[in-house]
C-alpha cells in the first residue's frame, strides 16, 4: 500500500466511526427520560423509585412528580384502579 491509500483507508474508518457514534447518540437521546419530560410526560416516584403500577400506591402516600423544569410533591387523596381493557 502507498501512503495515499493508507490515509484514505484511515479516513474512511474514522468517518464510519463518527457515523456509528452519531447513531448511538441519537438512540440514547430517544431513550433519555428528560426528553420525555420536555414532551409533557411526567415520572411519578415514591421514595425515589419510579411508579410503574398503581397497586404500589395507597391513599395518604406522598409522591414526587418529575416534570420538565421541576418536581411536584403531592399526597394521594384517592386511587381509582381501571378494570382490564379500559
């Protein structure tokens, strides 16, 4: 191989690495919970653990609601559990 060929191979390799890194960053940004908050979603936590099931909560529990640019602290007054399929 001559120097120009080696330089071209290295440049192509580096460019491919940049494309792969950009794709990984894009995927991570989609998964970033802070971006979900910017779209209007919230993360509800009890004792710093995200709540994924309403059965983990009861009347009187204190929860933190993470929203874009802040946290809301609230006490649960009532819980309405939806039936399957609704």
